[in-house]
C-alpha cells in the first residue's frame, strides 16, 4: 500500500512508520514528544480506510485531536468529544452519535479520556460478584481503529484502565498505540500495553512475564533486584514498535540547563536532618519498604520546599528559600517575556502564585485540582501567553498535550520521581515550534534530597531506588542494581542495552 493521501507533507519518520506498521493489526509509535505522532496516527487512519475510530487520551488532549484531523486528514471525519458530563451521559451521547453517523454513512471519531472509557455504562457493567453482565456501549460496536494516545496511562496490569483497554482492543480491527514514554519507570511498564495491542508478543500472564524478565527480592520479595533477558525483550518490543527521537526529526535550538542552589534556614535544616537520620536508620536496619521509602523521600522533598504537613493534614510553611530564589530569577526577566514554572506540590503552587502577582506577573495554573482559568490563552493546546505571562504547571498534571513554546524560560522549582514525567515536561517547552534557545533553571536546596533527585534523572535512573542505593553505598552495604528506566535512544543497537 502506498503512503496515504494527506493535506500535509509527511516527514521521513512518518513514511518509514507507515511502511513498518501497515502490515500489522497492532503497532506502536514510540515517538518522542513533538516527533509527529498525531499526524502519523491520522495518516494511518486514512491509509487503512478507517470509517470508525475510537481515541482514548488524557482529558486535556481531547480537544486537540479534532484540530489535528482537520489539519492533516485527507478524509473528512465527524467528532464526538466526551469531555463533559458523567458516564451515563457519555453512553447516551455515543449511541446517538454513532447511530446518526452510520445512518448517513459518514466517517466518525469518538474521543474519550482514560478515566471514563472503562466506567459503566460506557464500559462493561458488573454484578455484585464482579462478573460482566453487559459489555457497555463502546464494546457494542466494531471499530476500524483504536488509538490509545499516551498509552503508558494504561501500564498497570491490574488497573481498570488496563483491563478496559484489553477488552476494547478485541473489538477493533486495527490498534495503533502512541507514547513518547512507553516505559516511564521500567521494562515492566510495556507488558499491559502489549497485552491489549498484541497479546501474542508477551502473553497474557503478568506473573510469567515478570518471572521471565526479572529477578525479585527485597521486602516480601516484591522488589526488582535485576532485569534479565533484556535482549529478547528488546527484540519483541521492536517487532511491533518504532522509536523516533525528536532530535532526528527537526532542528530545534539547543537548551541550556542551569542549577541554582539555595540554602535553607537553620530551623528548617534541623527539621530536615532529623527526618533524614530517621530514614537512614530505617534503611540501615532493613525495616523500610519501597513504599515507605517513597513516603519518606516525599516528606524530605516537602521540607526542602519549605513546608511540613502536620498531623491534622494542614501545611505549615517553615522556609521560603526556594520560592525566594525562583522569584529572584523571574524578576530579572523582562515582564513581556512569558515564564513557565514546574513544581510538584499544591503548597508550592499557592505560595508561588501570590509572590508572582506581587511582582506584577499575571498567573495561570495547570494542576490536578484546576485547569487554566483562561482557555483563550490556549488554542488547540498551544499557550499564547497573551492573558497570563506566568504559567505554573504541576508536573503530574501538565506533562502531556500542551505546547509551551511561547516561552524560552522554564524553571523547575521541584520535580517528581518519574524520568518519563520529567521528559514530558521538558518537551512541552523544547519541541517543534520553538524558535529560540531555551534556558531551564533547576532550583535545589543545598544538602537535601533535591540534589539526589536531579542526579537520578540525569543518570536516567528510577529515583527511589537510586536514593536507596546511594544511602546503602554510604553505609557500606551491599548495593543491589537499581531499576533503570530504559532509554529508548540506547536501544538502537541490541548489544547496547542498559542493565
């Protein structure tokens, strides 16, 4: 089959992916953010003559897809955006929309988010014994193409989204999975995605998959001590997937990263070191689980950010060093120049918002609690910075589906524990459309876990295990291999696989 007709000229990587994927019922475009995976998917839909398409994506990306279709698609599609209302309303809207589309023989696309597509009555209905008694609306139809966008959202093998995706995939003639971070934490992340896309590759038993590719140990034998058979996993993954790096696609101006250290006040240092000593002691005597370690590291990160969470759940601010440092940087930037600040915690967002207003900045916020209040500032997911010249983005909520190329200045006040999440945030600013050299400031509190988190990300290692390894090394303990987040860029040569 020749490359599909399109309104826009394809890039070389899109031509190559079509030649690779056109003969498979299930395939995976592991394209970096900005490498053109939306056009790739739309051209693929045209190429297989898809008349019915179901797209599952993060909620904030829903309204981006129709624009992309209108920009690229040779065929005309009609859209239903399931972005408002509850599952009952979505189910009714889907039935009416498909009925009208089929009666007029028009091509159609249903777009729904990962939190909704599996919920009844859109998804299967269960009885009190957890047995399916009704397939739900989506599985009542046959689909020409299923597109899970940011498919790593369904990476948890036992999660409801993962099971829902596996069941829905059986009703689709073709499946095209999209993600720039298919394995954001470890090789285990790929299993559930492939179980839905093509179960013949890695099978349908997560227990067998884990036994074949991992050596387990640690607390209750639940910790991955070492990955094995990665050469085989590499070959199987790429039997249906193609990876494209953003640097191989377009020429984007280089980015400069600058670490800015600040010093906590003596009282905060004392609080921090007391908790740190407690954490190290628990690691030393082996009385802490990975979950317990994660909780402790998060508390240390909060203290480094200048606040503590009290027993009643309320926050108490004890230090503003990192906020002060961030404001000092922004004060030296022309008010006409927009700025993006990424941070992890709501407490940081609230404090930063008030300080930005005091220096004359107008502020927009994207977080798990609220989206930006000025939608006119965003069109088709692109930030114009005409309403707000400062945008605070929570790392957990703003790593997907938005274009922040309006700025050349980005500040990481704090980071999450996921390398994939960090890369997503980074690529919101440095991506196609960015015409200027970008500057990324990383604010770290001296002598705290901030430095270790940054080093773990730099080394492309899983943060919690990296920190545990660092503590054990300082204690003179035996160090188990950390759990790397496999970097696809290093997977081009099958003999060069990180272990």
